[in-house]
C-alpha cells in the first residue's frame, strides 16, 4: 500500500512524497518513541513509581515485545519454518501481536522481580500506553497490507495494490485475476484496530487516574476492554488461518485474556487499601 500512496502524493509533492509517507519500520519506531515519552512524563507524577525504573521497565518491555511477537509467529507457523528454516532468521520477518503482549508482560514481570518492585503498580502505568502503541503501530499493518479485512462494499472500503497480501488472497480464492491491478474492496480493519487502540488509551488513562491506588486494577481494566474490542473486530478480519477450538487464534486469545482480566478486576476492586499497602511492603521489604 505504501508505494501506491507515495505514487499518488508524488503528483503533488514530487520526490518529497517518499519522505512524507513513513515506512512500516519507522511507524513501529514512532510508536515506541511516543510510548516512551508518555511513560516518562507520567512516571514523574505517579505515586509509588520511580522514573528510573519506569524507564528501565519500558525498555525491557519493548525488547520483550519484539522477541515475543516474532516467537509467537514462529510457533504458529512451525510447519512452514521446518520446511524452510532460513525464514526463522529472515530480516523483517512477520510477527504476531499477541506474542508482543505476552513477551512484553513477561519482560515487565522479570524486571520487577529482579529489582523487587511492585509489579502491578508499574503494569498499571504501562497498560494504558499499550493502547497508544496499538493506535500508532497498526498504521504499519495498513502500509504493509497485512491483517487485512473481509470483503465489503461500505463507502470507506479499501483496495490494496497488486501483489499485496489481500490481492494474493483474492487471487488464490479465484475472485480476481493475477494480472489485475487491485484487490477487491475490504474493510480497513487495521484502521479499526488503530482507532480502538486510541480509545483504549484514553479510557484506561481515565481509569488509572481514578484507581491508581488499587494495584492491578488498571491493568485488568485495560485488558478487559482490549479483549472485548479485539474479539469483536476479528469478525472483520479476512486473513484468519489459525484456529483453536473452532475460533480464530486471536479470538481465542481474547477470550482467555478477557476472562482473566474480568476476574482480576473484580478481585482488585474488592481489596481494601490497607491490605494493598501491607502486601506491597511485604514484597518490597529487603530479604
């Protein structure tokens, strides 16, 4: 999709169009920088949060997310990797968002355990900003043409260019010819996911500011909303290839995460502030 956008803007901007439209890799970098800036700013004002450790957690989480995203994809496509092992180390290899969430969460937990920090307080700080990362990062998916939507005739439908992921999918389905210029119109589900990420960022930020005295509540609130929206938006996805118990793998993950988040939210909201403080003191006390 990006080459077509650059080509269209080139009529007005000339060679500068290639600089105006960011590459997918640059979009991911912008998402990380935006998250880092927001977390750095919020960590200075959040009670019980040390800015130094907030920065360390952010960096660890980003690395964990990158490793997890790639690893989760490789597990999902293990048969293809076994047939062609070189793809395992191919630069710019495909990733999976749920792997990023799992890898980032594991890295956060590891950092907090190493430094004897209240992991839930830092997770509450990070959780809303994950929505911002989604909002920016999903534009990279749009520019790549991956995670494309189902066919539709809605006025805002998008056609992807020749050789893009949806184009190849439609050719294999016999819906278009290999020499056609465009895919059939599809839902711009990447932009739906981007918009939902921005909404999650604002909703979870509001919740965090009201309930930051309850460690874990904001984390669970974010992932409950994120799971609900992700489960719903998966019905608009046109690229499902992996299923678990009859559900697309992303919807299955959303169900598991949503159930755990709902239970966690109910538990954290019932806990008294006294028990919260006592537990934190026990966890952070020197051994």
